[in-house]
């Protein structure tokens, strides 16, 4: 363990798999124990990475989700931040192997301001908050809020409220690895309250996905500047219907069939949980 490693510097820091010596097994463990494809896909469907935007992944670990986002939309700029140089090394190697360019930055989630990253369009984080002490959960959310541009979106996947006896029982496996003190607030449903306290005006738990290690919740929230009043599940509607209702300006919608980029932008807006569409 080198002196720079967060474990050496911060007794409250918990590494990816609970103990530093397990980090090399992280990807296998997550694939085996969390229904990884299911929840990562659900998160990605809400993020909708789009050309030209900057997306920040806080506590990116071995980079699996950052790589997924960049693969989905190579024209988006993706930045992964994590305090652990060992996981970042794994992330870098995976991205190089995949031929994908991601900006990796070594920092704690509460140190985003000093990294100079931002403003970003979307801030995402997966499986990080459950293993942080309460003050750190708060500090990371405050830092994410400070990094987002007005109207930007926050998207989180993590072990959330464990609502059934079975899920609480299964979640104990994670609690034994990552510690009860840090994980219990998540199991008790603290996250939405922390989002609100950090200034995220609207928080929606979009899904709670049962896994062999407890339920993983997908949350989507947005800070300020967006048109949050219009919170429709419009992905059920076609863009034509939306245009008919006057929700989109007609020429742009008509252009969608011809202009791939415009089409992508509209996909982003109409699938976005809060429809924080730009007023251009
Ligand atoms: C369980 S892993 C999740 C990694 C990745 N996000 C994923 O979805 O696979 C938790 C990660 O959070 C990082 N982490 C722990 N405390 C952190 C903090 N205070 N700020 C930022 N990252 C932190 C760890 O280094 C680890 O890589």
C-alpha cells in the first residue's frame, strides 16, 4: 500500500470491494453478485449520453460504467473520478483495450472543486454512497451539485432502501464487507433525503432492482434551471404526438428523420426523466 493510497490516508475510506487486497476481483464479484447488466443498463437508459455533453462518473472504480457511456455515445466527453490509484489503473487498462478515451482523475468525491472539472451536463455515480460515511455521502453530493451546470442531471445507482426482509437479509453480505455504519443509512432509505439536502430539487427512485446482495435503486434527480414541472413518462409517446401537443417545435421534429444529431438530441430530451429541455 503506498502512502498516496486513500486507505493509508483516510481511515474512513472503503475500497471497491471492502478490502484493498480484493480489488483485483472487483469486476468478477460485481458481475456475479449484483445482476450487473440489469442495473447498469437501467442506469444507462436514464443517462442517455449525448454528443457534446460532458458526463462525470464519481467513484468510477474500474471504469465499467464510464466505458459503457462512452461506447454508447463516442461523441460525449466522459470523465471518471476515483481516489484509488489501483482501480484507476484497472480502468485505464480496460479503456485502452477497448480503444476508448476517457479522462481519468484521481480524487475523492468531495474534492471535485479542486480538480477543476466542470461544469458538467450530467453527474453519475454507481455503488459508491453505500460505502461512504454519512458526512462523506453529504459532501460528495454537495460537490456533485457544485459541478453540475444549471439544469444538469444527477443519476445514481446504489443499494438503496431495503424494503423486504429478504432484501435486508441479502444486503448483510455487503454490510459485512463495507461496514454496518456506512451501509445502514442506505438500507434505511436515507439517500433521497440527502439528495434533497444537497439542493437537488426533485428526486425520483425510478427502479428498485432485487439482486443477490440486496436491492439496487436507480435514482434520477436534477438541480435547477430545468422545466421540472413537466415530468411525463413521455417515452411512451412518439415525437409526432409530442409535436402535436406543442411540446416540441415542429420544424425540428420534422427534421428528426433526416438529421441524426437532432434525432439524438430529441431522444435525450423526451427520454429524460425530468424533461429539462433546453430553451433555445
Ligand atoms: C463499489 S465501487 C463502485 C465502482 C464503480 N462506480 C462501479 O459502478 O463499479 C466504489 C468505488 O467508490 C470509490 N470511493 C470510495 N469512497 C469514495 C469517495 N469518498 N469519493 C469517491 N469515490 C470513492 C472506491 O474507490 C471505489 O472505486
